[in-house]
């Protein structure tokens, strides 16, 4: 049994902006999948990476940002970047989506241009081709939705694009995907002979309910329009990751879809977006939960915080939209925090404004605090001296006419800190919470949940 003090993507590791990191380590080749809306790009991405990661729905415009996934074929590791529908004369949000696709093209080593084989060439395709001809990367033409021999003749007509061999594929059924992958790998730059291993930058996931400002915060710390931002809630669908230089250190920030409701009751795009968000949380080290400081704390905020604690990740609370908090709201907010967030009082708190950039520089000290607590280890000798003092001052409560004894304690692991109490009998949940509270008082563990397990030693002969 265990207890913690709360009462208990695909984002991927891909750098799309540089060819070498600061240590001179070669990054993986980048393959950008582009095309106009609803030609099956995300379905093809899932086929190329060999798993269902990209959110797919039979309506145009589901993918909006450029989203990276790890992939491998024929012994080569590479990064596949899914993009939103690319329309040359787009306006409004569609123009932002198209800009993200153009950024992906600029950073790619290989471009997979996807067209709909059931429709053939369109004016929108021709406009995109004009941009691709100016790109430095090699372009591979994928003619999607070719489900049989009859469609291959139509695909062959697309030699007229001047992009080389058209590869007929069915992203839905996998037909022709192997030949397409062979062509993609053949177009990649030569593999680097040396690849020193690196732990990589710390992974930070931005979580929160819809429209709380996650994408705006990512854009602010990146210093560019990395994520599409719109006043309409639910703009972000796939986790979006980016390497960011903050405080003299490189961090990987992962923007996620807003968690609107329980996964079991969601449907369609929202369901898969929720799954991707939780997967991004599982792969992260610290979660920054954004809360709207201008509005009362909601049940959804509490549920997201519980998800972080249950996942055993470091936690930073960022109260966004602080520029909208007036003098009347501040005392009310403090009372809400004291009442509703007392169970995570150990989490560093930062008041920020993603819109203006106010106090976003304070994220780094909070992140470092959470990471230090998440990775903290206490020597067994100090732990047992501590538990002896705790038991001497407040013995475990009597249960069934007997008082259990704590024989010794050890820290089983870090990330998050996990402790095991070896006892002669059952310990009440209230006493376990008391031990966790005393652990915090003695050793800190700021910014991280603490998991505590109890192992009852069986009597000899049983």
C-alpha cells in the first residue's frame, strides 16, 4: 500500500531549428510532411512512425501546429514533423497554420509533399509546389488514397509536378508505405559517424484547461510564434515541443491541448488530444500547471493538478493573466489558494502574464526548485535517525489492541522521492500522511509529490 501527500505528446525530442547543438552533437534528420488540408497527412504520419500518435479525424483542420515524432526505418532514426493544412492565400488562423508549415519546411532535411490521389492536382497544390521548389530540402511526392492498381495510373500523371517519382500510397491501409519510406531514407543526409550520448534538456510540460494561455506562454518564452494562438478554446490539439534557452540553460517545453473533461466522456478529436496530453505528461519531468488568476479556481484545475501528482511529476503552479487581476480579486484569490490548493502547498508558485511577458523569467528558479526536489535523495542513516525522533515524539496509533512498530525506513527511489516504511503492523493512513508532512519539514522536497509505502514484516513462521 502507498500514500502521497496529495491524498492520492506526440511530443518528441526533436530540435527543428538547428543542425548541431551547443556540444556539437548531430541531431536526427527531420522529415516534414506537408500538403493542403484533408489529404491525409496525419494518417500518413502515423503510418510512417508505425504507431497512432498524430490526432486524426475525418474533418479538415485538425492539425494546426507543427508536431514532431520519433521514427525509425532501415536502421535510420529520424524525426517526422506533422503540419497543418497549407493554403497559400489563407487568412486568420489558417494563415498561422500555414506559417507553421512553412517553418517546418525551412527546418527539414526531407519534405514529403502529400496530395490526394482521388482528386489529382489542384491549384492549391500548384501554389505549394512553387514554395517547395525554393526549399533546400529534397522533396518526395506522396500520392495518398491510392487503394488499388487502378489508382496508380492516375498517380503516375503527377510526374507533371516536376518533383520526381510520385509514390502511390494508402496511408489508411499501408499500401506503398515501405517504398515511400525507402525513398525518404535515401534522401536523408549521410549519417554522422559520431553520436555521443547526451541526457538532453529537461522536459517541461505546460498543462491547463482550454484557453488558459499555454500556447501564449510557450510563444513568449520561445520569443516566436511557435504555437498557433486563437481566442477560441481548443486551438492546440497535438503536443507541441520546442527547445528554449532560459536562464543560461536549455529546456524542452511541451505545449499541450487543454484538458476539458474526463477522457472517458470525451469524443473525437478531444478524446485523442487528451490521450496525447497525458502521454506528454508521462514523458516530462516537471509540469507547469497554468491557472487563470482572473477567474475562480475550477474543479478542472484541481483534476489537472491531481493528474500531475498521480503521475509523480514535479509541479509548478503558474497563475497566468496576472495583468487582469485587480485589487478586489487578489484577496479572494489568496483565500481560494489557501482553501483549495492547500494539499499542494509544497509546489512553487509563479504569477505571470504570458501576454505581456511579465515575470516569465521567474519560471526558471521555480523549475529548478521542482527538479531539485524531484531528484533529491536522503541517506538511509539520516532517514532512520529522523524516523526514530518522529516515533519517539508521536508513536503510531494502537490498532486492534497492538501498537505497530516502525522497524526502519529507506528511500526506494527518486523522481519522485519514494519511501518505504518497514513495520510490524498496519499504519493508519492519517499517520502515513503525518510522516510525509514531517519528511517535508525536515528535508524540504519542494516542488515534488512524495510517495510513501508500507511493508508489514510477517511474523517468523507464517
